[in-house]
C-alpha cells in the first residue's frame, strides 16, 4: 500500500475498499452534467471499465459484474474516470444512452427531499419518467 | 418499512442503510455542476442537514457528526437534496465556499485514472490546488 501522501497526491492507484471490497462509483452524464446514478465497483470492475470503455459495476444484490445497459440497452460509454483524495470513490463521466434509471427516469435522483409544513421529511418527484420500465426491459 | 413501489416511486422517505447504518452522500457544487465530494450520512445527519441548511455528514473515521467547513470555514449551504430510486444515496446540491477538498482542491476528484502505454492504471492530476491545506486549517 502506498504512503498516505502518495495515496492523496500521487500518481499511484491504491484503492481504499470498504469492508465488502468495494469503492463507490458516481456516474455523471457528460452532456447534462447530472449525476445519474451511484453504484459500486470492485478492483476488477474498475479494470473492466477502463479496458472496455463500458461502465461495469459490481452488483451487490446479484454478486456479479454488471455491464450497464446489457439488459436494457441503455449503455454508458466512458469518457473519463476520476478518483477522489482518499481513493475510495470514483466518478465515471459517461455518454448515457436512454434513461440511466431502471424506473425509466434519466437519472435515479428524480425525487427531492422536502420538508412538510409540520417539519417532517417527504419526497417530491421533480423529473419526468422518460420511458415505461416494462418497455425498457422487454425490448431485448 | 414502505412497500417496494412506495420506496421507489412514492413520497415516503424510507432510507435504505448499509451495514453501518449509513447512506452515500454525493455533493455537487451548484455553480460549477461538479461533484466535489462523496461522504456518508446516517438518518440524523440528513435530518440536521435539512433542518440547518448546512451539509452535515457522519464521519466514519471520527464516529461523529461533521458539519462541513466547521474547521476550515469552507462551508456548504444546501440548495437542494435529492434521493435515488432505492433510497440509499442522496445528492446535496450546495453553494460551496472555498475548496471542498481538505487538500485544497475545489473538488476531491482532482485526478484522472489513465492507462499507461503498458496498460497499467495510474493517476494524473487534472485540476489546480487552489489553497495551501496548511493555511486552510490554520486560519481558524
């Protein structure tokens, strides 16, 4: 493992994994500048992403690699990958084809957290559903 | 806990915590549209953030609430909070004062992951250091 200064300011890739061996991946649509999703990667997922130019995550629920769009066709072509200071998170800058969210929204972040008059927190949908999810996964 | 459809498409806040009781927080500078950092929140951190309008995280390394900028002065005023489909991640849209990164860069993502001619992965700094970190924390 690299020295702290090299990890934070150097050129050596030295990923800091969580207890499941994963880092956080934040995916940004290069055209709209929107964060479209947050997912996870292990080292091999990052290597596959860099080698293929296709966003490849580690699915925690299915315990397997997940090439984004392999089922829906809504692929993410990699334009750049950026890592944070302590090397536990990456940004994927992508060319997003179709909706990124499996619910048919362009971004998974289609709801705002708002306060009710009584001070509780609730959600308010702020973006249009672009595609019928049933149609997204049926078209294959 | 809310039903799956309500979690994904409804108005009920029903956070999905990881094994540490945390969700991922992705912070975006509203002026530059940049992702400036990725951190974590528990339920109380989200509630404090919504109540005070100041980005408040849960520090895993220090096991305490962390009001961004309380030491450096580089605060994050909340302009909006957005949640993803399965409610395990939020975006904080903020007015960022000064550098967000403790290393003095505007964003923590100041290095690109690139391939060497031999096919290995290394890091390349792509953004200027805006402030001397020693000065950031000495000014208090």
